[in-house]
C-alpha cells in the first residue's frame, strides 16, 4: 500500500498475555519508529530502527517490551506479560532517510491495545 | 529534559474565526520544531516545520514562526474551516536525533 499499515487495529488482552503488533512501513523507507500514545497524551518515543539495526531503544518502558525488524522492512513490537498500564495506542512511523532530521515521519493509524 | 507544552483544549471556534494554538518548548540546544495534525480516523501527518530561529513554516493556510527568545512556535490560521477540525501536536527534535518529542496535543473543533 501507499502508507504505513499497522495490525491489528484493535487488540484486547487479558493481563499476563503476550501480544504482538505489526507494522508495514512505506516501501524503501530506511527509518522506522515505534511510539506509545496514552489517552489524552502525545506520542512518546519507544524505539528506532535504521534498516534492520535497532539503534535506539531508550524509550522502551521495561524488558517486557521487545521490537524487531529482521529484514529491514516489516517490524513487530512484542509485549510480554501485559499489564493494565500497557493500555495505549501504539503508533508506527517510517521515514525515507535516517533519523528525524527532516521531521517528515509518516505515521500509521495505530494499534489500540486494551489490557483487562 | 526536552519537552513541549501546548495550550489545553478543546478549542472550539466558528468557521472563519482566527486560530492560535500556543506551543512552548524546553530544550538543551537548538531544536527543529514541527506541527503535526491528526484528522479523525487518520494517522498523524506533518503540517509544517521550522529548523532555525526566525524561520516561518507554512502550509494549508497555517503558519508558525520559530521564536528563540520566547522558546515558542505558536500555530496560527487566519480563517478556519470545519475541515480543520483535528488534533494538533507540536513537536521538536534535536540535532541528529532519532526521536520526536511531542506535546500533549490540542483538539480543535470548528463549527459551521
């Protein structure tokens, strides 16, 4: 497709379950970012990939969060043993060049995770 | 740490009214500044940007000027339309960084 695609759009998990969220960036985009957006808040940075290399994971809130982009295109964000505080919208974004210098990130519509 | 503060919403205006959404920032260094917009049911998209002091970003009738002396990047539009109803996010990035730092967002509602 022409834009960033995320799936599932909505996920309900019971506390303690593992979840996996998928992101298909725009083809050819070097950079891929994951953000977490709590209700009523702005997106907060989780992690950054340049091609297949995870160059920055400083925003991951705990070791229950894990992200990968093994072939430099599709990325998966995995959350193990989900907790209620993990409930949020998880946004994926991609950009053509390395980093965010131009600021032109293309965002998907997000995956809304609700942990019961 | 680096942060962005936006005026709280929602902001409700009548069509053709003048819009200002305030944004101030705190940063160690000289950031690039951005406004992103999220229309209902869509992903965030870049609206405009400014990369150095006194630069003015503009797009779709919206403008914002990078004011280093007041650490501000207020968004303005002279005449809003119903189609401008959305959530607006101010954001910054520093140097060769890998992350955008976003404000909390401001909901704009325009009534016909």
